[in-house]
């Protein structure tokens, strides 16, 4: 089970990296063509994408910490009964 999760994470990281690299390539191309408005929109889209990814990771980490605290706290609570 753990190996499947690690493989899924690796695939997701590759996919995220590919999307980010695509934004970079598009920005470079638009910059060379001196298309300022599309370049600005691409920059905003790339930034929004990165923020969404980081927020998702942060939320998952917070959820995981909360779940781990519940698992750790539960046996201690049961031993008091």
C-alpha cells in the first residue's frame, strides 16, 4: 500500500513539474515575441497554479497532522477509562 502511495506521489510530482515547465516555456516564447498582455496572463496563471498546489499540500499536511494527533491521543484516552 505504501509503495502505491509513493508511486502516485511520484506521478503527481512529474505531472505538476510538466505543467510548470509548460508555463515556463510559454512565458519564454511570449517574452521573445514581446506579447506583454498574454505574457502577464501566463505569469498570473502560473502563479495561481503554484499557489493552488502549495495550498493543497498545506491542507493535506495539516489534515495528516490532525489525524496523527487523534491516533496518538486516542489510546491514551482509552487507557484512562
